[in-house]
C-alpha cells in the first residue's frame, strides 16, 4: 500500500495512517527509516487493535533531508535509526519530538527556546558493547534490527577509532584462536584521548572459569592500547541479593582514568559513564555552571561526574548511588566536602524526609525516569532549584508533569545530542520555584 508519513515519533519510526473505513479514522502505522512528508510504498508486518507496524518497500517521493547512510550495516543493525537523515534535520527532529512529548504528556507548550548542542556525527562513542557468537563459528556484532539475532559487524562508524581497531583485532583473534563457549558480550571502553582501552567481557552463568581465563590472558597481545581486561560471570536471574555480575578474572588495570576539562575520574569496569567523548565537557558545564549555595543533592550520581564539580560551588554535596561498582568510584573521585552514600534514590529520600532542605537537587535517572513516588519525595525536600537530566523525553515529561504541579517551572532547556544517528536524545531542564 502507499502511505504518507506525517511525522517522526520517539523511538525512530515515522507515523502514517491507514485509510479510514466504516469503523472510523485509519489507525496509526509506524514505519522505520522514513522522513516526514515522504510518500512510500509499504507492507504491513503487524496489526494490533490500535496500531500497525509496517516496512518500507520503496520510497516514491523522498524528503529533501534524506541522505545516503554512512554504514554498510544500516537498516540491518539495530543500533542506528537516523543515518538516512541529514544531521541538521536530525537535530530539528529531536527538538520537535521533545516539544511534542512535553505538550502531549506534561501538557506544556514549551515557551523557552531549546538550546541545542550538536556533536560530531561519527566516531563519538567511547564505549561500545558487542554480542559474541562462538558456535558454529566466531562472530562479533550487534543485534539485528527488531530482533535478538546476531548481525556480524566488522566496523562501527559511531564508535571511536580505537574501538574500531579493537573490533578488527578481536575478529582476527576469533578466526585464529578458539574463543570459549559461554562468552556472551565484549564491551570496549576508551579513555578521553582514545589512547587506552579497557576490555570488559561477560559470560553466562555456569561458564567454566579456566578456559575463559586462558582466553582472556591472550587478549592484551591483540592490541597494544589494552590497559586492562576484566571478565564477569552473569548471575542467574533468580539469584537473591545484588544483580551485579561476579568478576572472575582481571588483568592489568581494572579501571581507566577519564580526563575532562575540569576533573579526572576513575571509571572502573562495570561502572556507568557517559558515552559521547565529544560532549562530556559541555554536559558537565550545562549541569553545574552558575549553581552555588550551601547544600546540593546529586541523585543517581554514578562515578561523580557532576558531584565533583558541584563540590567547588557548594559547601556540601550529598551524592547518592546504588551500584556498588559506581559507588566505589564515586568515593574515590569525590573531594572531602562530598558525602557519598550507597543507596537507592527512593531509600535515601525516605531517610532524608524532613531533615534537610537543599539549595539544589540534581537528578540523572535511568531511562525509566523517577516515578511518581520519587517525584513526590523530591518535592518534599523543598529545594528552590532542580536540574533534571533525561535520556528519554516520554518519562521525563511524565516526571516533569508532577514537578510542574508542585510549583516548579522551566527556566532553561538544553538538548545535548549525545547519540547522533539514533533516535535517542539527552535533555537537561533547569527548574525553579
């Protein structure tokens, strides 16, 4: 059938509509790898009660913003969604999607101008995680688009040059030497100037340690920039206690020192750190610059990316992190006036209720957002200022709706494009009440 794409929506798809019939207006059809205004020939892959999913068979009328993809795996690999769109229009589209989510979910027609911070389009990732297949033969790659089937890849244009050299080196290793069964993922983490590499590999529960360790011992010889190799064994899903995998092997450094314009950070294997090596300095500056006071609370603090700088502007910073690995780095990276706590945000806020009124609350939650109970607990702190960092405009809009109802208002909005060529977008909201 022929469809006209109305707009791009969050998640990477374009929205079209089936023809109206006796049951009413046509249901929405979501189609990837298109642009608004394009007329396409499509086939339907799936029909649900309220929507359908389709696949492009031909572009009948192309958008002027359509460009030739830069990667041979595009449309087959599930990592990128926007390589067919000029970069300038990617940014425009993301800003429009952010505004639409705020309007639809938070009921806010954004009056403030979105300040957009662009990134170099390629080689921006300092961390890339690839899947491993051992049987019937070695392969390294990403999941295919819309599936959990491995797509072998031998290059990744959005990853740093060093990571691409590492991908090539591991392919050589896999062809020349036997990789033990049980290795599931390999993650490459490069330092700020792309001169050192930390290799993290994970294997399934019950994988024998000896062959994995013997294989891991050969990894440093594959690439001179390898500073350390760390192997984790995943835990069974029904294992009680922490969900963090168990480290079963380590060679060399178990961490990298990541340098930014303002600070140095120890980042250990398994710890979270921002992936865009070009925009980390801008992100930190946007979150921390111009803030000052007696007390700041940094929730979901990670290794202390923001807390370390906030400590120069506040008498005290309380930094909260639940991951044991990231918390250990947070302790190491924090100056003396940062009080680092290992706790979930919800537990910390319950313990703090009524005991403190910070000047600033900074939150950088996971993709799932804060949730209603955490929003209400944050409101209860009574802070006049708040900074919300988001990697998902839908959950951010939901959380912001709760903050708006409590009297917070937006002062500034930033779109920091940490993920070019994908639908993902990072936004920062400075709030006050």
